[in-house]
C-alpha cells in the first residue's frame, strides 16, 4: 500500500469524474496488486473474498490490455518500417520503368 501524490490524485479524479470541491482532504492510500493479494490472508468474510477475487481479475485484465497495446504498437511500428521499404522499392520500379518506356513528350499530340 502507498499514498498517491497530488498529480496522481488529479489524474484519478479526471478518470472517475469526481468533484474537485468535495470529498478527500488528504491524499488517499492505494493498494498494489500484491497488497490486494495479501488482503485475502487477513480478510476472512465471504464478501471480502469475493471482492478480492474481482479486484485481482481487474489487475489481470489490465495487464492483458496493457500488453496487447504494447504488441499492437510494435506491429504498427513494424508495418511502418515495411511500408517505408515498399515505398523505396516502388520508386525504384517506377524509375526503371521510365527508363524502359519511350519518351512521348517530343512527339506532337494526336487528338483533342
């Protein structure tokens, strides 16, 4: 368990849309994932155990979301690098094709 600093509290308030004028006068304490796990050894009621299980599931789901976003970010970066390589390749192909094609700009235009 640790105490939030004022910046973390402002972020928390903006995320859960709490009023800025009411409520807390001191900085709140929060639990880490390990702290929540330790609570299960102290709290023995059925309700406390169920709440603890739900909180642990939230931690697991949050970790999964964060890792999937990290993987997604990596894939976007890889895709950008591949596209950069493809752009260079396409430019090289166009240059090669221009060398192979006869130049028509010197001839008079036919038609309208």
